[in-house]
């Protein structure tokens, strides 16, 4: 079974159409373009995704930690409040 963290990562990287991006781009895209949450909550989400092992970070760059091609993403997915507040 796929975790919500993996679904969140797959949704984000499919949205941007790249397999690597910057931390700043993650925060701006999830908050301003995707309208998932505020920039401060996006930073909290990113930290959670790193702790969960769904995102790998190398300096200012992030990428999916695993293969996201097989992850089924629900239509109009938006992270649950539980994902952000579970930190």
C-alpha cells in the first residue's frame, strides 16, 4: 500500500514535470501554484517528507527517494491536514 507521503511526492513531481528541483521551488509551487497550503506549512511538509524518507535532499536540491512512476495519484489530490500536522 502506498503512503500518503509517497502520493504527495508523486503528485508534486508529476505536476512540475521534473525529477529534481530546489527547496525554494517546492515551497513556492506547493503554496502559490498548487494552492495546497501556506509557504510556512509547505516547509513543514517538506521536512516531514524528508523524515518519512519520501524525499531525498542534497543541499538545496530535492528529488523523490523512490520510484514514483507506479504511484496511483487520485484526481485533484491535495495533502490532508493530518500530513502537515503529524509533524
